[in-house]
C-alpha cells in the first residue's frame, strides 16, 4: 500500500479481520510469514477493546502518549542547563546545541500548537472544553475509546489501523471523523460495519474470506455490485459447464460400444479428464431471523408525560412528552450523553423517572435490548441455559435448531456466556428477543458487533415485524432504511420529526431555526409568546457574552503579540551568527522564558473566558 490508500478490510464475523489488524500492529505474532513496513514507518492501532488510559487527566494522557510531554520536559532541562552554564564555557555550547536540536524536533512535531490541536480533535469527537482536564478514569468505556482515538489522530502515524472506529461515536462525531480521515495523508486500513462510513472513506476493499485476501480497487458500493455480478457469472458458468458435461457423458454412454465411434468417444473422455471443473464455494453460514407474529396491542403503545431524569448534579432531560402508536418504527437520536439510553431504560421500566410518568398501552408486551450485554444475559450461564430462560414453550429440538441458525451449534451451546465475543453475545441476545413474543421492541444499539450481512438480515426481519419499534443506533444506513419517524434529544428537550433519517438530517437545521414544513413537529410549539421569550433570551445572552468578549479580545491580542515576539526570538536563536555572542543568547533565552510564563497565564485566562462564554445559555 502507498500513501493516501484508504482500504476497508471486510469479511464475515470470525473471518479474522481483528486478528489480521493485531498482527499488522505487532500485537500478535503470525504463525508463518513476516510483516514488513518501508523504512521507519510509524503505526497507529485502535483496537475494539476497552482502552486503559491511566489515572491522569485527558490532556496529560494525550501529552504523554504523543511524546510532547517528554519533549517539553527535555526542553526545560536544556533551558535550565543554559541558565546555569558559565559564559563561553563548553557546557554552554553543548547546552545550546542540545536545546536547538530539541526545539527543532519539538516544533516539527507540532509542540507549540499541540494544545490547540488537542482541543480541535476533542471537540470533533464530542468532548466539551473542560473535559480536557478531567481524569481519564471518570469517563465511561465508550468515551475512553474516543480518547484513545484522539491520541492516535494526534500522533498522525504513517499507517492507521482502525478496528471499528465508529462503534462508540454518535452521528455528528462520525461525520467529523470522516472529514478528518478524507484529508489524512498516510495509509488507512480499517474495519467497520457502518455501511455509510465504508462508502465515504474506502477507496479500496480488502476482502478477507476463507483465509485469503482479494483486493478490489474500487469503493464499497461498487465492490458490492461487482462481487454480486461475479457470483452470478460464476453460477452461470457452473450451470453451462454442468450441461456440457452431461451432454458429453450422454454421448460417451450412447456410443461407448460402437467401434465406428471409438475415436470420438475417446476424444470426449479426454475432454472430460482435462476439463477444469468450476468449484462453487459453499455460501458462508448466516443468521436467519424471523420474528413470530406480534400480538395485537392497543393503538397507543407507549407514552411519556413530562418526564425528567437527573443523576447527581447532571440533569439529563426534563419535561419530555411523546406518544408511540401501534406499528410505528421510530428512531431515537442525539449526541452521546444526550440521554438516549436513559430514556430507553425509563420506557423499558428498568429505571424510573424523577418526575412525570411512563405509560404503556393496552396489551403491550415490551421486549428490551440493552447495549450493555450484561443486562441482556447472565454471564455465569451457558449458551444453552440462557436459551432455555426465554419463557417460550418452544420444544427443545426446535430451540436447538433455531440456535443453530444463530450460529450456535455442537459444543458452542456449552460455552459460558462470559467467554463469548461481542458478536456472539449480540446474537444470543437477539435469539432471546425473538422468543419473547413481544409487540413492542425497545432496542438500544442492537447492531453493535454484528457483521454487515447479519445487520442486513436483522434489518429485514424488523421490516417484517408486526409490532411497534423504538430503536437507538449509530448505523445511519440501518436507520435510514428502517425508521419512519425520528425523535431527537437535544439540550434536554425532545424534537419530533416525521420521516426517515436522511429527511431528519435535511430538516434539522430548519427546525433549529424554528421552521416547520412538510409535517415536521417540534416541542415546544413555535408560538408568538415563545418567539418573544426567545428574543428576550437572545438579548440577555448577548449582553452577558459582551462582558466577556471584550476581555477575550484583549487577551487574544496579548497572546498574538507574545507569540510573534517568541517567533522572532526563535528565528534569532536558529541563526548561527547569534551564537557567536553567548551573552546575547542568554539574554534572548531569559526573555523567551518570561514570554512563555506570560503566555501560560494568558492561555489559562483565555480558556477561562472561553468556557465562561460557552456556559452562558
């Protein structure tokens, strides 16, 4: 692969995609062969597994991981050596040379703009400014994976190996990451089950199937179409060859014992012996999913009336109201942390709201799929024990057959749930869901860890499902083909859109500005009184922001002036002529240290003012 290559590694679950990435990253030794990179290429690897980040703050971790913290420490050590060295001494010359080399490397590695770049990447991945100073241990597993991704992007290695980079991202962060990767100059090899992400990033496909890789120099959609066309051509060629073989065999059998046809018979027998028989590969095993007929519920399936939820000082949302009606397929969307999973738990009854009520309609039989597999499965049980705890009256033989359709057969059913992969746990949870005989599915990220083929089969099963559906998913292609209504949680409120996911994206900006068209409904209603209150609120925010903006502008001017002077000093220090006068060098270094101290104070003030402005709402 060459610079600029963006290759997607695709294949069924269990094909070996993660194993191959681990081998390429040097995390696992191959049984045979070698992995070679040109020159001193640097590698960045993002695993699927939970990242361990230590106890420091996010900024401290990113500084250490990138090497910037160590370089900054070595710079300070050389500055200390320079300040202690006697004029015209050998120690001073040595310290100046070491400082010049270190400063050149520090500047080349982006050390002076590092904190600004950190804030840019963290903001793109969904963090707020104050998160940079929070301890890594305070974040959930998904957010720690985002921090690990930020670390890799900051290092900007020559080769990026990404294993499901979008698994823990909301749709806004996915779109930001797509833009970042499209501008990336190095090599990218990634695994993803997000079809839209694949379509936008991949310029080449590496298809891993039955231990072999086939490369396709095309995007993902063309690859799918091309592979299907190749399969159809092979099937036709096999049929044509089968007919020819049967024709030849009939001729041989008919004229085998006629001496007048002996030459022709022998010729055709040789044709059969030399013929290369086309082999049709057995289709890979796949899940077959079909929900049982859903019992009929009342027209009103579920309703929320003025519900609120808070955890300690964090108010997730307040005053939310909505209804779901029989047969609707609704998607619940919002940035990570907006409260989607919280709302799903409230509707499922696993948690209760702090205020308001959740009501289920007549004859509603709810089945809940949590993105936390521990809520769906008992890890101490075997697969068979979990499969037998569904409450279904299905006979044992039929249950085993259905488990086989979910790729659990033979000794697999004796495995303890705790040792299953993420995909296996998801399939087992879906198996239990199907046997629940529900008419209202509440699904929180059900497609996580499922391969593309299984996602499509599951999507088709949901399209045929006769009940009501409320689903959270970060798979935009999945939502686009499934949802006919979108509920968005934003800033603690709920906004209701009639249409699929693409329609929601198209109309969201209009809704944010108060537009209502083509059936888009928002809460609260766009009334004259509401517009008056919003105008007053905007004026209040403007007045409060103005107090900070003047101070912020003054601080920014001071920073620009200090950075310009520091740049002048750096230029002089890089000039060999300057080093002929050691006293001048020391004077410049002292001035530079004073500027650095002033900048540190100004940067801190700038951050405080910026955060204060952002908190004005």
